[in-house]
C-alpha cells in the first residue's frame, strides 16, 4: 500500500464533510455535528502532541478517558467515537491515513434513551395555552399585537403538524406549499425529504388536513409553509424550540418538551392505537426498525407503572 498523502487535517475534514453532504446525502445538522466532533478530537490530539495521521487505538482510548473526566455523557462519547470510525474508514479508503485507529477498539455502546412524550391531557393543555392569546402584548419591540398573533398562529400550526404527522422539525420547516397534496379542500398528505435524502409521503388526519389546506390557500407553490412572509424563509429550528418552550411553560407542563418530543408523541399515539411497528417505522422515516422499537419499550414501561399499585 502507498504511504498516505501528506495533507492538512482541515482540508481533509472539508473533503470528508463534502462526501457526507453530497455523496451520502446527510443533512446540514448531521454534518455540523461531525464537524464539531472532529474539531474536539483534533484539539485534543494537538494538546497531547499526537499526529492525526499516525495515532493508534491507545490514543483513542485515552481520548475517551479524557472525555469522561470532562463530564461528557456516555451517549455523546459514543457519538464522537462513531464519528471518528466513519471518518477514519473514509480516510483510509482515500489514502489519507495508513491505519485506522478505531477499527480494533471496543466501541462504547450508546445507552438506550427512553422517549419522552406528551400524554393526551398534556396535549390538550398545550393546545389550550397556545390558543389563549391573553399573554400577547399590544406592542413589543415596535411590533404590533397583530404581528405577534401571526407568529403565534404560525407556530401553533407547526407544532400541530408535528403531532399529526411525526415530521422532524427540519422536515416540517422545510415544507413548501407544493409538497402538500390538497383534494377538495383537504390536505391529504405531505411529501418530505428525510435523512439520507429519502423521500416519503405522510398521510394526515382529515380534521387537521382541512385546517392545513385552509392555512395555505392562495399561497404560491414555491413558498415555505411556515415562512415569516411571502417569498421569505421559514424560522430556524432553534427559534421553534425556544417558542415551544415558552408555550410548554405557559401550559404548566413539567417535562422538557422539544419539537422532537412532539414527534415521539405522534409515535406513542399510533402505538396506543395498535398500529404495527413496521408501519410506524415507515411513517417516521426510520432507516432501521431498531430505532422504532424504543416505543415498544416505552409502552411496556408505561404498562408497568399502571399496574404497580394494584
């Protein structure tokens, strides 16, 4: 085998991220996480006076120990090692390194996280809090109450969509009018491009389909559903998370609820209606049914709690 080409880590990282985005079709968020994790690895290597092209399994084990001492959680450590495994496998294949330091080590397993979701009464409380406009001031930062009402209604529709379709926040915010199939005044389904650039169609309940169809009536097909104005961009995911937190606090719900937890709520409601796991997998756009199986464990834990005091 030829010796690896001498190249800078920064250039190699850029080439790797381009491979992830344009060849593998990974999302911007995934690429951002890879970029961040590789940066943490490289900074540690420099402080330890190690070369990224000539490190070994022992170096990786020391890196894991360093992360643990710094208080990094087991799930985050596992993600970083998974990132390095993908990076060095690609680097060796492309003659950037001669040996893969990750290949022989025992990779830490990601701890199983139990999903968090809203109970039906909590969903009702969130809806009630969202539709109670008493907290919207007449004027804030030079913006009228009418403007703030428009923002509230836009987020109300966004969070309701996720609860009725299980879309990821990035998928929902990326939705355009042309991605919604409307028949006789009812939005029948939405078409989304999920992880790995995979397309799927997600059906909508008829009652919500009428609401969604009415909200997008008369808008241009190229417009984003949740754009701040015609022809504009949709809010960023961090803005949606911040707004949801305000509504959750207002509803008095003592759970850490994010848009992704609303997706868990959708999956939980499906499971309660005895929808088959393989169908939930298709609706959520999970690549592996193993990912979907966390909801089965959640259901079993819930049943255990229900019978605990009998």
